[in-house]
């Protein structure tokens, strides 16, 4: 299970709060394609958040079956 493998990797990132969520399996069956995985990082410091996001992206790149990894937060537009 990809999420279990990622949790083992990301739990080593100090100070990060990370949540994983998988695409709705019914939606995946209806529309086809591989399942999507969202990884959400929480924190107050934008510099730390970007560093954690890069660390998670790097960890995910090493997991077979994960493709098209993107970081959606833009530094110029902080999310709430």
C-alpha cells in the first residue's frame, strides 16, 4: 500500500504535520485511470512548509507507481 510506505518515509520529517487522502474509488472506476493521492502539509511557517513539501516530493519520487508529483502551494499566494 503506497500510503503506508509514504507514512514510514514521512514520519522521519521533524516538525511536519502530514495527511494523506486517496481518490474516491468509485470515481476512479467511473472515470478510469490510476488513483490520485493527495498529501497535505500543515504548518504556520511558509519556509518550513516549502522545505517539507520538497522532502515529501523527493520521498514520493522514490516509490514505484507514483507519477506526476506536483507541489500546489505557491509562495506568493499563502493558503489558509
